[in-house]
């Protein structure tokens, strides 16, 4: 079960919505990608380190971002909206290092508040993170990193308490590659005394984006994007700068897979093709047409697709956040495909829903065997997390007849205007509200 996200229409209301998709339409056209959600949810807390006003642009208008903005506003940050995707944050006067428990526990990325508050105020109390549940989601590497920087870390009453007399640079070797721990320690160490070296760091594109943001504000971070990051602590970060977020790698991948699944022809623009290499290579292997330019990728159907083996890994490996989507595509390909989920313990809950639509997938532990090709048919299904929801949307686009996807609020956590973007490409998809649980 995922924690409930508040509805997206009115603060505090839980809006029950579903997608109704009339499948079988090929996607055609051009699509502009939004800013990276997972960069936004790190950079917004990182802005708390800055004493002054920062302007952030290309921020996706998704519910995870809205919750985070509400949280930092409650803490005293002043937010001024400049448009749908840009705003200023003035963190000069933060009045609380204890963000509201209820709001924080809804969001996995709330753990970045720990790094930011520790870095600037040397203490924080932040509820243990929520978000989607795909198995055990430990934070032991975050704790290890904070302790290495000289903080005392305690977990009690469902919250993480961090406190230090002084944040001191340290040499930290992570026991496993973790995006969140890498970013969190990078954020906290920005204002440490001395130099911090993070070894076995994660290398995802949004880690580089967070480092670039912090450097633009006056931090001294080198090596982000490699597995060794060096952070020389600075006394303060200054405002007065504007930073624009990178395009969303996972949103890009989701639409690339949707285009391939429907056998259409879609050009996805405003992206960084380099970030997509593990997916483009896999699509080419499956006999999907790909054309790449400086800031776009065109994806088009070339007829029968071949099955493949996919193994999720930290970047530059195949992203776990595209695993449910690629599994959906593999259902449509000829032959037996295998998906190994190597990042999360249980990220196959969506399989039961895909099988309800006619897929033939068997999961055993972290391995899924897909027997293709399947003809998918529309059915009522439930998304149980963000990326699983995206996978069901792709299945609905391909399926014969009508698919109803419940729990749209999970999809809204990370995809801006998904139905409008798909409609522009020719999909028949509607968002429908309903009053009681159907
Ligand atoms: N891990 C530990 N200890 C820790 C932290 C992580 O053992 O202290 C393990 C996890 O259990 C997992 C692996 O390390 O097996 C990787 O976890 P990571 O820390 O990299 O994940 P995360 O930072 O919690 C981010 C994204 C996820 C994405 C993962 C992996 C955000 C807000 N979330 O999570 O995105 O799946 O990296 O790439 O950036 C999503 O966007 O749908 C999403 C779930």
C-alpha cells in the first residue's frame, strides 16, 4: 500500500479520479518533456541552504513537488510563483527545523530536508519518509553519512533526529549505490568544515543537476556523475541566481516506450539523449525505430518486436523507474523475455494487473518471465505506485477496448499533464472523477 497523496485539485481533499482509455490508437506527433521530478524534489530542499532568493525554472507541476513546496512554506520559506513551472524560494528566515510530520511522511524525498537542515542549522527532526512501497526502503546509508559528518542520528517516534555541534568533512564509502544517500550527504556536506569525499556514489543525471545547482549558489562540488564526489565545505550559499532543471529522464523513457508500444511515430524534444542510452539500446535490440538528434529522440514502430532481457541497475544501467513500462512493452514482443529487478525488493505488484489485461507474466522473487506476444484487452485496473501506473497507461493505450485505471493520484506524483500530452499525440484518454471508491 502506498501512503495516500492529497488530491491535486484542492488542498486537503482526496480527489478520486481514474483514467478511461479507449485503446488501439497509434501515437503520432511531437512532445515536449517536463523538468526532472527527482531533481526537483532534491533541489527544492537544497534551496533551504541558501540565505537569499533563488529562482528555479523548468520545475514539473506534479503533486510531489507541490507537497514539498507546501512543506517548506510551512517552515518559513517564502515562495513566489512566476509561472506554472518556475518560482522563487527565499529561505532567509526559516523558523522551524521540524517540518510538519503529516505532510513529510507522505513523501519519500522528504529525507532531503534532513541533509539541508543539518547542513545549515546543524539539527533537524524529520518524519521517516513515505512514498510508494516496493519493499524495504532503508535509510541506513543516509544515517551512516550523517554520522560520518559528525552528527548524532536517532530514530524515535517515527522520525529521524539529527544533531551536530559541527558538521565536519569526512571520507564516506557507501555500502551500496544509493541515489538518495549520495544527494543527501552532498547537500549536508556543502556547508561542512573541510572536505568530504563520497565513494561508491550514485551517478544518476539528477545527482549532477543537484551538484550544478549547489555550485551555482557558491558550493564547491567536484566529481558529481562519477563514483567519487568531492565536496569542499563553504561558509554560506548566496542567492540571486536562477537555475533551470534538466529534463526528466524517466518521463522521456515512459513516452518513448508508449510510442514503441503503439507502433506510432513520436518525436520527444527538449531532452538529453545521452541520459536515455540504456533504453535506446534496448529498444533498438527489440527492433524499434530510433532516430537521435542533439535534443530529441524520435521513436517509431518498425513492425514485429523481439523479446529481450532487461536488468535494472543504477545509472548508467537500465533504470528501475522504467522497469514496469519496459515489461509492458516486452509483453507485446515475440518470444520469452526476462526482467531482473536488481534495485528494489518487490517492484512487480503491477504484474497481476497486466495479467488481468491478457499479459502472460510470471514473477518469482526479483525475476519476471514474460511470454509474448500477448494481445492486451481493456480492463479495470489499479495502479499501486507511480511507475506501475505509467505502465498501466501504456497497456491501456495498446489494449483493445476500454481500460479504466484507478488510483490516478499516484501517477500525478510524477507526470505533469500525462493525459493532455497523450491526447496531443492522438490517444483517447480521459480523466474522470468519481465520488466513492468503485
Ligand atoms: N538503500 C539502502 N540503504 C539506504 C538507501 C538505499 O540499502 O540508506 C538501497 C535501497 O533499498 C535500494 C537501493 O539502495 O535497494 C537504491 O535506493 P536509492 O537510495 O538509490 O533510492 P532512493 O533515493 O530512495 C531514488 C528515486 C526512486 C528510484 C531510486 C533508484 C527519488 C525521490 N527517488 O530513490 O524513484 O527508484 O532512486 O533509482 O529520487 C520514482 O521516481 O518512481 C522512484 C521511486
